[in-house]
C-alpha cells in the first residue's frame, strides 16, 4: 500500500488536505497529513527552524514505520520535504512538489526572488510572517467560501524557517519526482525547478488552477497524486 505524507505550505496545517486525503483514502492509499512545528494546532510548540521542519517529516515517517512513501510538499513545504525525501532512504517511492519551492543546497526559501517585503514583515511581527488577507487570494481559482476557509485556518508562520539554508546530501535531480505546476500562479516553473526538470527522473504535470489546488481543485490534485504513486520510483 502506498503511504502519502502530505505537507502544506506557509500558514497552513494538516487540515488543508482534508478533501484530498479523503479521495486518496477512497482509492486505497494510506494518508498521513502532517502539521509542521509552529503552525496550526502546533503553533504553541518550541520555536521552529527549517531543520525542525525537516525532522518533523523524517520523524513522522519513522514513528509510523512507513514504507512505499509518496512525500508531497506544497509551496514552502517543498523545501523541507525535498530534504526529508533524501533522508528516508529506500522508504521513499516518489516525491511530489505541488507548485512548490525546491530546496537548493545553501539557499533559503527566500533566496532567488524579490522577498524584501517578506523579511520586513517578519521583522515587524516578532519573527513571524503574518497570514495573507482575503484580497490576496484573488485570481487563484478559489471561491469566496474557499478563501474564507483558508484565511480563518491560517496561523503566523515561523520566520526563521524561511531564512535558514537548505542542506542537501546529494543532487535533488536523483530523486524520482513529480512537479505540479499550477498555471494561474504563472505558467513557468521557477529557474531552480526548470533545471531539475531536465532530469529523466522528474516529470512535469500542469493544473489549470491557482497556488492552492488542495482547495480549488482537490479531486484533480488527488488524481495527479494517485498517478504519481502508480508511476513509482
């Protein structure tokens, strides 16, 4: 049985995967949605850095004794998920990046794009990146109800997780991977991802929706994840 480990991006917790998880379970998969330290129901835990988030994921796989793992990272979570995928060895079946940042050794989530406004927001809010407001989700294929659900469920994101550098043990292109590009959020993958997609172990899948497909198109995303599991290592 394939075991999915689902990790959402900034401000979100395991709850963000509810609809996708239900669909995958209905297809017979094991599903384990994970909230990272410092977020959602874990927001009162100890201060979390990026390597804390990597350990969150690796430890969950070990704690549950999971094998045949498809690890899924959305947005920011692609950074810790990509690192964790390298560290679980032969337990990994495939890694899926959902409109996500991919880790680059020695670089942070905020590297490589105009992020001064994020750094300033973190400085202004006691080390946390405050969640977006409803207007910021316009044009992403979301209904008003879906936007309200995201906004109400979001919690401030620990800023240091966004500024710490990633640590890779080998080239990421060696992992079997699927990259899901959500076209309403831009039709081209970021340069680091475009380079990785040159690997014959990586495949590109496009979804005609915005950056939060677990809300806007959960059934389509679940189908993509199921296909990734079938594709195997």
